[in-house]
């Protein structure tokens, strides 16, 4: 994905290459299903979803989709995330594997509960 300042999530997705686009579109759909009242925006130059504050972000990496639900969900689902590269507030889902949709949904719901 090219490096530039993004104005909208749709613009970000439109610029994705063939490898990235299905993963980005699926992540967007999962987030919208789980957070239907969240506002879609660009924050830190990544697609983000907020209510009172940003709940989750995602971004295309060279070989993975980065998902940034903040530290809480990463810590809570650490056992389920063992096969993925994680850091304090992020997880990398390789393009070579299908997205773990149910796990992503659980992390989004957990993050939404943290905000309450």
C-alpha cells in the first residue's frame, strides 16, 4: 500500500492491492457488524472506529493485516492469539491465512465493553 495521508476509509481501501483488499474489506465488515453505531474515521493514518473515543484500528502491512484493538483484548485473548505475532495493543494476521473471524468479533466486543 502506498504511503500518503488518507482522507477516508474508502479511499484507503480503494488504494489497497489485490492481496490486501479482501482482508481489509472483511475486517471493515466485521467491525461494522459488531460496532454498528461507531463512526468510521481515519486516525493515525489508519481506518479507525470510534464512539466516545477510538475503539479499534486496522492497517495493511506488507505481509499481514494489522489489527489494533488496544491492550485489553490482546491480553484477554492471549491464549487464542498464540499462533499470531502480537505486541501490547496489536496483532498481525498474515495474508497467507484466512482471518479468524470469530476471534476478531470477540476482541471487538471485548473492546466495546471496555469503553462502557
